C-alpha cells in the first residue's frame, strides 16, 4: 500500500466519523463545494464501501463527482466499484438517498468537464488532469 493510500484511507474514516457525529453540520463542505458521503458496493467483496467526496456540480436532483484521486495515475476504487455496480447511497446535506451512478461517456464528459473547471472552487480538477495521462472520469448520479 502506498503512503497516499494510507493517508486517504484514515483521513476518509476520520472525516466520515466527524461528519456523521455532527449530523453533517461540520465538514459538510470541501474547497467551497458540498461534501457527499458516498457508499458503493465493493466489486470484489460485495461489502459496502464509504468515502467522502466533493460534488462540484449539481443538476436538479442529479450530482456529479470527479474520479480524480488527486491527479493520480490510478482510478479511485470507488469509481471502479461504480463501473461494476452503479447502485449507491448518497448523503448530502443530511439527506440520504438511493442513487444510480454511471461514468459519463465521451459526449457527456465533453459537456460537463468545461462546466466543472469553469467554477473557481473546482478549477483545480484541470490541474489534476494535467498531472496524469489517464482521462479523469466524471461520474453522474441520478435518483432512483
């Protein structure tokens, strides 16, 4: 396991606990964007896996997350889980709901990426994209 993975794992656990303990009143924003608690189903284990992430774009009831992993060359595991099973649970602003996630196709990404990086709070995703050769996925979540 890489050092970055360890920091990410323990940082996420701490963030989740504080977010949950305060009912989302604390640690509900990151870099000026709303935070979500995202629970996916592990593609290998079938067990729930929960992370905290920012949502740079909301479109009505739909949410957008960026699978950047800080510009790492590896795709985050939560995104791999969604590729295998898009059924997720999302908590935003204290409201938990079932959603279905999918990785945006080329046309959808071409429409969404400029909207994400045009926002001053999420413009850093463009820097992350420049750090890696992989195309950073955009994941869209729709209510079920």
